[in-house]
């Protein structure tokens, strides 16, 4: 069972003004790992173009990995402390990230808003 409604999430991200402003120049991909499964999110000029199952050799500008239990907690309406924000969760070793640090920090505001919208679309 998916952790969030992907079609609703795609629509919410692309309709959100805060996300549009924060991501307006982002071109690239974000890969999210949920233990053994992954999703690849592709962006162009700050628009989320597609969400697809991640393949083994897909490249991404930013990769975020977490256990299924941590993703489930992170996506709760009110998660436990340090899982309320992705950066806090990464600092506390609840999630791992890899990729281009300039992209990660330049677009962290967009990522943060995107994760808030993902939380709203959690199933």
C-alpha cells in the first residue's frame, strides 16, 4: 500500500503557490527510498512532472532514504519530535541523504513544503 496518494500529491504540489516560488528554478530529480521500494520525482522549472517507481540505475540530484517505519511516522499529521522536518530527521540519523549539497540547500524550502504537502496526502 502506498504511503501517500501520488496523483493527489502531484496535483497539490503543482497547485501550491509557496512551492512554486521556492522551486521556480529547480530542474532535476529527487529519489525517495522507502526501504526496498523507491520513487523518482522529476522536476522542470519547479513543476513536478512525474512520479514513477525508482529503478536501480536511475540518477537523481538528491536521494533520501529511510525505513518504512520512519516514513510512516514522518507522514503522520503530528509526527514524533525530530520527524516533523526532514532536515531534523536527517541530523538525528532517522533518514540519510546523498547528492548535490548545493541543490539540497538551495531548494530546501521547496523540499520542506513538498514534504508538508506529502503529509497532507498520506493514506
